[in-house]
C-alpha cells in the first residue's frame, strides 16, 4: 500500500469513528426519551381530568370531587386563609379553577374574617392543610372558630377533610 492509500484509509477510519461517536451520543438521549414515554404512558393515555389529578395530587383531586359532590354549583364557600399549610385550598384564584361556578371567600385563621350572614356563606371547609410546612404562624386544621352548624360531612375517617353546612338561622 502506498502512502496516499494509507492516508485515505486513516481518514475513512476517522470518519467512521466520528460517525459512530455521533450516533452513540444521540442514541442515549433518544433511549432516555423512549424510557420517559414508556414510564409516562398512563399520563399520555389519560383524559384531561386524570392528567390534572396526576399533576396536582390525588388527595387534592379527591377533595375537589368531594366538595363538588356535596355542594351546589351556586354555593358560597368559606375557605382557609391563603398561605401554608393551605397553598392550594386557601388560594381563591387557584381553587376557583376546580370549583367554578361556586363562589370562594378566604376566611382568617382564628375567625371567619367576614359576616357569614351578610356574605351568605353556605359552607365552610374543614381543611387540615395539604402541606406539612406552615407560615404566618398558621397551624394545621381549619376552621378554628365556632361555626353555626346544620350538618357536617367528612371525607375521611380521621376527620381532617370535610365541609360544614351552615345554619344561618342561628346567626339571626
């Protein structure tokens, strides 16, 4: 073999090695992408409501369904103050997305914060809090004030989640 053909062979070998290296570096992300698609197949095949539940968490999603089941669409609901431990259920703008057309009003931690009769509040949430952390000296569990009660419905046996149907006649 002459010197020219050795250089051509060397260049061809370098080209092949470069091509294989490039294929290998692109194959790994593609394999990772296929793995992600496989692992998320339930998400990809789910309807929009199920996808939303996968994103926000099953317990929050179950609580929203529970509230919808036990309140009318024209209800006015007093919810916890905005802040931890109620980052989702205390956030009127966020929570309204799930419960619309119901009207949501923030209460305060240790008092309603509004006149229940004038605001025509129908329900008060019973809400332990969906987060372990707290802020603004808030503590878990809400409401922390007397509520004129007609009926209480709990979502769970440990009584951390539920709704209170108000008896507004007791306020008159």
